[in-house]
C-alpha cells in the first residue's frame, strides 16, 4: 500500500507569518509510490513545512500538492506523521496510543486489538502495551510512535526528524528497524532530517534543500545495498558529496548561515 | 526485531501508596492532635472560646439527637447538587471559550471581573428576586462557582501542547472526537485546579447565604449562626465548624487529592524512580 507524491512549483510562507519571507519556493518534486525519500537541509529551510503541505495541515501559497494524483485538501488517514518529539498521548497506555488512529478510522475493537498486538510485536514492545509513555525509554517511545504510524497502513508516511532527539545507540538500531518495517510495508516514506549521514543511510534518494527560501539544490540517488548503517564507509563517502552540495549552495550566495555566524548550525 | 529492552516487573508496578492506611494517615492524625492541643491551650486563656472538650461534648449531643448527621447530610446533598451543576456548566462553557476565539475575547474580561468580585454579593439580589428558598441560594452557589471553573478550563485548553493536537489530527481526530479524546484529557490537570477553586468558592457562597438569612440553604448552618448570635454561646458554633471542617477534609482527601494523584501518575508527573 503506497501512493506517489507530486509537488508542482510549490511556494509556502512560514506558518503564522503571512507575507513574510518564504519557507519554500519553486519546489517541484515527484516521489514514486513506495520510494523512501530523505530531505536534508539546514534548519529553517522549510523541511517541516514540506511535510505539513503533504500532510494537509497547511495549503501551499502557490503551486499544487497531490498524493496518488489527487490534490491534497486536508489531513487524511492515508498520510500519517511521525514527530521529532514522539507526541504520544501521555494519558493513554502504549496499546491505546497505537490503537488511537485505528479507532478513529472506525475499525472494530477485536480487529483493532489484533492489529495493535501485531505492530507492538514488530517494534519489540509486546510487554509494554499496558505501560504509559512516561514509563518507557526514549528509544521505546519512538518505537511506539512508529508502531502507531505503521498500524494505520498509511499510503505515505511523513517523518519529521523522528530520531534526532535520541541517543546514538537507539538511533542506530532504529535506523535498521525502520528499513525493515519499510521493506515489509512498501509504503512511501518522506523522511526529513538535518543529519546528512542519516539521510544517505535511509533514503533511496536524498533531496537537498537550501535555506531562505527552501529550494531543491540536489537530488542524489542512493543505490547502496540495505540495510545500511550510518558508519558504513560508502554511506560516509556519499554523505560527504551531499555535504559538498550544501556547502556549494552556500558559496553561490544562497543565504545559508556561515560557519561561526550567529545562526550557524552544524549539519 | 530487537528485544533487548524488555521490561522488568518493577517497571509495571503503578505508583501508589502501598503502606497500610493507618501508616499513610498517621501524619494527618498527628497534625490534627497538635492542632487540638493548640486550641485547648488558647481556650484556657480566652473565656469566650469553648475548648475542645466542651465542643466534643456538644458534638456528642448533636450526634445523639441526630443534628450532626442532619447537618452533614444536608451539606453533602446541597453541595453535591450545586457543584455538579457548576462543574458541568463551567467545563462545557470553558471548552467552548477555549475553542471559539471571538467568544473568548468577548466574555473573558467579564468572567475575570466576576471571579475577582465576591460572588456572595449577589445573595441579597437573588434573595429578593428569586425569593428566600433553597433554590435561590443554590442558583447563586452554582453560578458563583462557574466563572472560576470556566476560566480554569479555558486556560487549561489554551495550554494543551499544539503537538498533541497535531498528532490527534494526523491520526484522524477532528471536531468532537478531537475535543473529547485529545483536548479534554490533555487539559484535565488544569481543569481539576479550576474545579478545586470553584469548590471553595461554592462553599464560601453557601455560608455567606446562611449568614445573610437564617435557613436559606436548608443545611441548618444558618440556624446555628443565629442561635449563637442571640445567646453569645459559641459551643454549638464551634461544633458546627468542626462538622464543616470534617466535611471539607473528607472531600479533599477522598475526591480531589485522589483524582489529582491519579492524573499525575498516569501522566508521569510523579517521580517514581523509573528510567527515563
């Protein structure tokens, strides 16, 4: 179950700041069904805005966004988001969190229970179903968030820096697990990150954005064998090239913050 | 898939007071005994203040002739009904304020003013307009507690993290479903604070009504007040104060404190020494 995503000449301002500087400008991008696409760029380049547009949380100021050739009109259960901060509901047990979307989709209690059990098992949280999110470690919480998203069997999975708040060992393990889950479900994934190595390790394709406003300055296919890990030499080499693209954009006078400058963020 | 972080049984244990009840309530009882001693000490020097012993005798008399249970029961009935109305109305209207911005802008200043003003000032008005029946005081008590509950609910709704709302939307909750399953539970700790405030305001209103005119609420507190005023003997008054104190203590321990604790535990706001 997966769908293609098409963005045509999309421009969008930052939310809440009308007529201010654009977050995205002239984004034209076609993502095939079942593709795992990573989007990298400096912070403030409109990566999250891109996800919001596909999710239907906002509408583009210009251009069009389509999923499976149908224009996006609002949020829908075919597109599910995984957040940087797990965003699990603290008052619900892990199992109820995973079943939350299924319940809203009108799935019967029995079927829901079975689906929740399946996905908890797939992320290794079978024993944690009755626990509340605060009783889990950071890595386990993000696993629960993954289970909640995958349980919906979304056509498109949108991931907004989901692993950036995790410790390195948890992150490495989740990189492998995510690749396995994706291979199982064949869903389309748009994965936003500021970590170039993570993008190269996970994606079939890495889209490089420049900041202020965000434009596509690189589209790098990655054909290395899976599952990949961030330390692998080939990943590091390719990540170096992608870094080069970002640096080059900086030299072209596109306003990414300069090293040592006020808003510089290491990528 | 990796199972290296499976859970130990200790992690599954919910936090709760596992001590026996007499151990858990020992601090409360000891503090109570100390307060009684202080009271006894003060009453030795102040002639007009009845001591704990005299008050205890009076309480015993009231218990034997049924006045104690009658006051206790009528307070419970009156406050339960009034507070239930105030809570349902206040939370509903507060949720409405939290979700309709223009309504919030128009109403909130007035609500804040009403909350700042002593609601008991309405009692003479209500007594004249609605008559001196228990219903007129019930109306003042219910309506008087509402602004605090409404404002508490509204702030709690405004303070719900936007991330949780976005997560709710992403997973198919919209409109009523979003309100019931995401906004309301996320705002519940704040709503509870508003309810506790509303409860104390409601009680103040009740007693103010009793002072204003004898038996407005039908709880009997007003009768006691007027009798003490006539005779100058405070023994019955002190006994009634003890009854009301016991009532509020029970409500706080058995209702508010319990609910607050459960809310905090389920949301991970109690440090239980678990790995984070």
